[in-house]
C-alpha cells in the first residue's frame, strides 16, 4: 500500500501507518514532489517537515521515500552561484520558470551539461584513502577545485581516464575496495547536511583571520577556524559589518548565508559582490564566493535547513585545504524558524517560546567551525561569523545568550554608535575576544613584540575613559584635572581616528596590520609626550592649539596604505611641537 498524506499543518505533514521511512530520511511529498525530511516517527504517525510551500496539499496525496538523508550535491560549479536554502540554483530556476520559484522544481543543483577541464592526479595501481585528491578542476580563475574520494570510501585504482573535458557525472577514476566492489568516481559526490565531514586532526586556532577592520584585528581578533557573534538591533549595521568582512577578510572562500533576511538586502549583496573586485587577485569577488539566499518570504523549514547547507559547503572546501569563512545572517531568523516548526509539532516550549533544544542546535552549528588537518593531507579551516538580531536590542534574550555560550568572539553592536554614524558600531565596552592567548604569539612573530603592548595601551585608555565619563555625567568635565581631561581627549582620538572606519574611503575601507600598529604607536606617542606637558603644569589648551589632535585623527585618510614611511614625519612633528611647548 502506497504511503499517503494523513494531515497537513503548515510545513508539517503527517503520514499514518508508514513502516518503511527512517529518521532524517529525505522524501518527496504530494503530486508535485515537494522536498521534505522525516523528523519524527511513532508506531502510528510519521512526521515530515516540508521545505516548500504546502498550499494545495491534501490527505491522500502520495509520499515517496528516497532511502537517503537530506543531502547536497558537491562538485565544481558551487562558486559564483546562488542557491536557496536546499541548494536549488536560483539563476537556473529563473531561466526555467521566471522570477518566482515554482514548487517541486527538479533543476539539478549543479550544471550537469557543462564540461570541465579535468587533470587526473592518480594512476592505475595507486591506493586511495577517503578524502584523497584524484583530480583537479579550475573552477574559477582563482580557485582550483580538488576532486576527493568520499571520506568513507577507499581502495585501489583500477581504471583512469585521460586528462580532458568531462561533465559532472562522467566517470574519471574507478577504484576497487577491499571487498572487491568497484566504485566509479565522478566530478561530484553527495553529503548529508546535518552530518559534519570528518577530519584527520583538529588544530589549535593560532592564526588570526585578518579583516582589515581595526576594531576587530586589534581589539577583538578572531582566529581562522574561530567563531564570532555579531549581535545588534535593527539598523545597527550587522549586515554591513558582515559585508565588510566578506569583502576584505583573508579567507580563500566566502559562503554567505542570507537566512530569513529581507529580499532587498539579499539583492544588495548580490549586486555588491558581482561589482566588487577582489583586491588580492583583481578578479570579481564572486569567483571565490557562493551565496545561499533564503529570504524572509521563502518557506520557513528551508530557512531552518539553510545554515546546514552553508556549513556543509564550507566544510567541503575546507577539505580541499582552503580557509573558508561562512557568514550566517541571521541566526535569530533561523531560531524563529525552529520556534515556528516546534509550535506546529505541539512541542513543549521553553524560554520565550523557543524549543528546549535551541542550545543544542546552536552548538551543533558552531561546533562545525575549526582549523584542521584534513583527509586530503593539507590544512583547512572554517570560520563562522553569525549575526544575531535580538528584538529591541535585548542581549539577554535566549538566542543571544546561548550564542555567547558557543562562540569565543562577541562583537556587540551599539544602537547609539550606529545612530552617531560610527561604523563599525562595535561597542568596545561590551565586546570581547577569547582568542588573545592563542593569537598573541602570531602577532608577536609577525607584527613585533610591541603590537600586543600597544593594543593593551589603547584598551587601557578606553577603559579609563569609560570610568571617567561616569564622573562627567554626574559633575561635568570642567572639574576634572588636566591629566584626566587628557585621557578623555586621547580616548576621543582613539574612537574617532582609530576605531571608526569609513567603508567608502579607498584608504580606510581596508587597513593592513602594519598601518594599524603605526596608528596606535602614533596615538600613544602623542599621549606620552602630552603627559610630560601636563606634568609641568602647562594647560592642556596649549597642546590643543598645536592642532596635533586633529592631525593625528586624520592619519587614517592622510597616510596611504602603501606610504607608511610618512608616519616618521608625524612622530617628528609631535616631538617638535611638544618640545616647543616645554621650551
């Protein structure tokens, strides 16, 4: 007897007396063959969550099993592509049915007719383990796609095709396993989205992800293979900050997941990324980017799947030996999808209506980040940067609090900073990074031992300013002695001249570490020399009259990134003018 629909409740579909379905199995629902996944099984009922709009489904419609888990097709063609939450290619669907996705679309995730230039790297008689590279393909002008043996397959090569042009499902290599079974290796493989891909050995995150954003690289760094949360209310710049990180961070590949975002924001991402030139290669940014667009009007269950789709694609490229950064924007919308499905399933709600398993689902996602020795014999990493959208900027709500438990970097966006046009609007008092211990040896080796000392000096100034501003709020700034007024003046210079960054200025949108270090050195040099003036009971106004504060504030614009020798002139100018005051 064929399995048929018993009941429909939003994206949740039930089947009665079905015995052959297994947990997490991918199924096709209804006459239009909508994609679904088995999420609950009892003796009487099987529960399925449907990843497409269930309008029009009715009891009695057929359900067909696939005997496989919800999985992705992995192979060349992922980069420079746009998918929805379950890896359906939006550009191909548009060619077939127009601007709106039809239900039950059966378009292949990757182009099966395109021919790729394949270079085979093995020969007959070679022994291949899981994850070994057997061929390479130039996927884009800057990324070489490495074709790898499925992680759970190994054997001896019995047949090899010559180098040449092949389609996605053409057999390139044949191997024989230890049981005598032959396996044909093509240009692609499948992998279940909820299962992490295995690695040989996980490594300590000792290399920073350089972003070119001063407040991050200097004060709150993240490592390659690390995790970070960007929480902030509406309009604080979460998406803009992630755009900047995606454009400028030194990851090899970017996976951008628009999870429940507004359609106009996703179209802005697509437009910006297609126009942007990668500074490292001179090629379009899309050559090393893949986008997963699951907008707020798309089916809610596909939103829940989209971040697993993104992390699986990221792990696949990590296994080739690349450093991958995944931007999840935003995990709050993903958690809301969990809450909606949980409500349909009539599960017992926990705090604020979220399901009780919210923390474990968040940890499953963030734990898939990491730097590792991969099965192909090289090293790769997946860095996760997740935006969180707490309602009313309330950081005590469950998604933000649970995200803090599983991430080691917290870049708290501040509404007042954003409204004052201070970007990135990362609040230096509420944010933190737990990677200093792991990363400081790298900074000392590559930037000099004084980098860590300079950073400590800048942090101490900001903390002292925060303490002094509490006093100023009570009694005003006029009663403060000049040495404390100097701290407030220098801290303002740090905030405006160092932490604030202009994404639209060619010298300021990306700043190399060497310039960041010299900027800190110049600011602290001005502070130390000014302290000497105050110690001689000379009024602070004498220093203000020199224009040094304004001049140092404009360093970020006035000194080009490729003319760092100009910092010597600024240091000499500070010494000259302070010496003149001291007489």
